[in-house]
C-alpha cells in the first residue's frame, strides 16, 4: 500500500514506539466489483462507478497500443 497512516495504525493496533511498522498488507474481499471496459469514442480514460459502487475501468485494446514492425 502506498499511503498508510503509520500513527493511526500504531494507535489502532497498540504497537509500541520501539517497534517499527515497515509493511502493511490489506486483506479482505472488496464490497464492489471492477470491470474492464473499452475506451469510449471520446477517448476518456477515467473510471466511473455505478449506483451499486461497481467500478468500470476503460482500457485501450492491445492492438491500439502495440504495433509490430
């Protein structure tokens, strides 16, 4: 995880100051799903969320980003 709140984790888990927190791993099952969808005609790559909090992530097609010569 890139951005973690070390003081908050230390307090939540009662980690003593002499112990150093070096790594945090998130475990669990997401409450939503993520779906890869084609890039729309306007080229917008922003993901969007539906009313059920499912994420839709536009991705370019392989042939649109790779060219063999």
